[in-house]
C-alpha cells in the first residue's frame, strides 16, 4: 500500500510534489469523456520520469503476436490501445530558461482532481536552478462532457520579476506506445499545418487505417492586452503557435487552449480537419468559463443518478466516488462500437477494449445508474460480434454455430496471445449469457431475447455442449483443460465455476426457448431457420448434460472444490505467507505460483456470488470460510465479490476490509501497479460492494430486496438504483433503513425482510 494522497470527499489531492510517484499520479488524475482521454501529464515540458499518454476510444493497432512457440489457433495479433496525439503541450521559457519541474526547485505543489465537476487542476511555485527568478502557475483542464470533441485548458503563469515569457503551444502526432511487441511506431504522420489563429495535425494508423485529426486555437492575454503569435510553425508531425510576451513582476499571463479531436470512427476522413477545426473554434468562441460551466453541468446530471454518499468515513467516501467518476468518464453508452477497456483512458497495459469484466462487473453498475439504453448498448456490442465469436470457435475446431467470445477484443476477433487464457479461460462465455439474463430481469425488457438475446445464448449453449465430454470413469460430463477465474491455476480439469456456469447457460437457453415459443413464436421460427437449430435433437443433449454434469466436492462437507486435485496442495493460509513474498506475482516464479494453494481472485466464490439463490446460507458460509484464507486478492476483480458475500454472512469487519481494498485499490496502490494505469472495470465492483454488499440489494423473482448492514466506521450511507423505469433512493443509518421512490410508478419492495409498497 502506498499512501501519499489526501482524503477528501469530492476531490483527489496531491498536496506536495512526488516525482517518485509521477507515473502513478498521471494514471490516478487522468480525465476523459467517453470519446477520448488524457493522462495527467504536465502541460509544460518535464524531463523527469513519466508516461505521456492520450487515447481515443475505438482506435487500435493489431500488434503482431510475439511468442516463443507458436500454437495452432493463436491470434495473429494483440490489439493495442493507441497512444494518440499529444494535445496539451506547452513549452515555456522564462528569460530563455525552460520551465521544467525536474530541474527547477519546487517550492509548493498541488494537483487536484475535482470529481464533482470533472476538472483537473494543478498549481505550483518553483524557482529557477540559478538566480532569484521564481514563477507561480495555476492550470486547469477538461475533456468536455458537454462537447465531446473538445479538450479545453487554461494555464496561468506569473514571475516574481519583470521578464519575457516565450510560450509555444503545440499539437504533436509523433507519439509512441510504451506497450509494443516489436518497438514499432503505430502511426503514419500525414500533415501538420499552423496559422496564427489555427493549427492542426492529422495522422493515420498503420494496418487498421484509422484517421485522427486534432486542431487548436491558443489565446494569450495579460490584464492589459491580447497577444498575437509571433510565429506559427509546422513539420510532418507537429504544429505550433509561439508567443513572446513581456510581463511585469507578478503580472499573470493567461494561456487558453481550445482543442478539437476527432477520428474516422465518427466522420469521413476527408472532413476530419474541418470537424476538428470547427470544434476548436467553437470552443474558443464560447470561452473557457462557458466550456467549464457546461462540462460541470453535464457532471451534475451524471452524479444525480450515480452518486453514493457515505457519512463519517472520508477515505471510504473518496474511494467510491473515485471509482464512479472513472467509470462514467470511460464509458457513456453513446456508441455501441465502444466498450469498457480495462485501463480506460489511463494507460496502455492489457490492450484491447473488452474483457469479460464488462458483463460480470460493469453491467450491473450501468443498469442501476443510467438509462436502460446504456446497458443495452453493451449487449448490442456482443450481438454485433456474434459472427466473429462463431469464427473464433471454428478456429479451435467447434462446429454448427458454436460461439466462443474472445477473452480480449476490439472487433470481436480474439487478440489475446497467452495460450492458458486464450484457449482455456472459456468461462467468459458464461458471463455474456448471464449479462442478457441480468439485463432482462432489471429492465423487464424480455423482448430483447427475441430481438437479439437468444441468438447469443444459442451460440454459447452450442459451445458448451461441444466443449464437455462424457467420462466413462465418472459416469458424468466433464470439462478438461480449462483456466477458471483464478488465473494462478492453469490447464486444470473440472473447474467448479466453469462447469457450473456452463450448466446454467444450457438451462437458461432452454428457458429462453420456452419464452420464445410462448410469446414470440414467429421470431423463434425465424431464428431456428436462420441458425439451423434442431430443437428436439440439440435440447435433448443439453438436458442430459445439465442432469449429469460433474462437480468436484470436498468429502463430508459442503465445500465445492475449485477443481480436481485442489486438496493435493499444501493448504497454507495467506496469513502464514511472509509479507516479503507479497505480491506473489511479482516475487515468485510462475511454477511456484501454479503449485501453490493461493488464489488470485474469487473463483468458486465467483460462482456463489452470481448464483447465490441456488445455495443455502450454510453452504455459502462453509465455502467462504474455506477459500477466503487462501486468497491473495492480486486481481482487482477479487475483493468486491468477497465484500458482497461477507456482508451476506454478517462478517462486518471482513466486508469493510475488503471494501477499502477494492475502493482504494488504485488510490492507495495496493498492488504497486497504478503507474501502468487504473483498474477501470473492477471499479464497478466497488459500486457492487456498497449496493449489493452493505445495501444487500438483490432482485428475486422480479422483486427488489434490500437487506442492509452498516460498517461501524460509517454514520450513514445512501445510494440510488434504477429498476424497470423507476428510481429509488436507499438511505441507511445506524438504526434505520429507508427506501424512497423518486421516479416512476408505485412498486413493492422488501426492506430487511419486510414488504413495503412505495409510491
């Protein structure tokens, strides 16, 4: 754990300069607007260690796979999220000396992410390496939520003596990814043009041939006058406007930069420069204050539905808002071609746009905090990639329309190149089917099954029916050679979670068929024809698998074994693991990890979390008590599941411990990897921790239930959820739980076991 940030309910604050954590801060203070985002790099030149990063949603490069031993079925490439045009750049020279916090003496420093208004702010005082010259700077910037092609920044500087300040405002498209397989540049630099009133750059990606343009308008003013650029320069990759201003002692120079950024994902290639230029000029015409005001108003609307209020615990409050903030600035649901990348706009690691995290963790957040159409876009994303999922399965030898959704993807094609993940972590298929089930029960939109849902469920059911095989020895269906959610176990047989979710998918497919035959007979007949679905033949096989699926179990107990042979391991709990060995993924060999009992993330407990109503409380308790002591939580997706189950069992201290770990995973850098980017998708798990954990929120038989608990560190907490067109507010204090209907028609709910009708 690394703690250097101040606790504040609405802000993340770095109150002194920490160059040793600069990369981590650049991740933590990142901003975005669903279309593009920017790490919290300094606007001015910085020669110290840092990771310059700006990203545009949906723009990627297929970096050729790099492995030592090629295996049939390997994806040919790993999709890389691209570092794109650097649009925040300012070079400043005071009396000819370049401003650089790596070489100047920093007297005071503060960096603030205002989560309520979505503004990144920074201020500092610094003195030159030699002499008495000192400057003071105040800077702020946004990726506009109101005008999502626009980035806006204001940078004010003053010196303690009369001096000349040279300002070079630039756009630079000559950027590199730090995450590359072959140290290759991913961009073709097309053009750069600069005029006194407008400058722009344009580039295209290699192979994928996406085009990106950025344009800027820069204004420099002092209290007495507006200053015109003394030059405008361009090269193949860089366009700049330069100003030379004489200022008096303690006179502010105000620099305002309005940037338009757009891509061929949304506009014709030939129009990109015009679109970016119009966005930049439109922003400049409105002015900095108006742009910031509109942006803040957009954030106000987001927080109206999505905020969680915790009283009495500033760190817990800051943690949950930090996670909600990043989720909302990463994905807005405006474009079904986009999804929730594991690092969002904060870094490059993991590549790709989509993991199973979206369906298993993120969908519940968007279902409960956004209009229904936002969650539906996530389902549409998978439906539109069904053809690719069928192709992915065919490459591995599956037939008859079986679909295997990719572990990592941008377009639906698998682009993950670790064999134990690509070929074996097939439980991801189940999460996608479960998301359709979750969507229909939270929204009541069962028509979606007829619209698109059954198509996906059928392909997934066909995959599972072919992936199992009959074991004469066990007289049951088994699943061999898989990797479960716990990636510290590879190539195992009969992973309990994988077997269980496969069985559930087949059962759900049968229920979807009954629903379609009853309510959408014509649509069902069309789908049977479209997918050559032979109902009686295929469903008979599914029913046999459902009845005879094998599940490993610990003898004389209710513990479901994570996989065959789990009890052959040395059962040494984490509590006996030396602190010097943590995290084991950074300290141990992979061989040692695979032979150990230690669990990276909830695996068997992941299944119990999803299918809680399938098990009695005693079974849940026995499995939690058995597995939690062996879990190292070195996956960001792990603590939240443990919060929900611990709260269900009444384990208040464990639930609170795990809540702090999930909510402050990046803020306190538990796993020492914030410098690579944040854990965006697991941030939805933090929301789950409060709403489903402490709030006990469940939907059972179409009815909402709230079974609440409150940690002793809190005086109260509240959250809102949207359900079937209604919005409810839940308020929990030490001695009372109140559920109020804010919008929509009257509805019946259960609050701590008591039935209530809300109106």
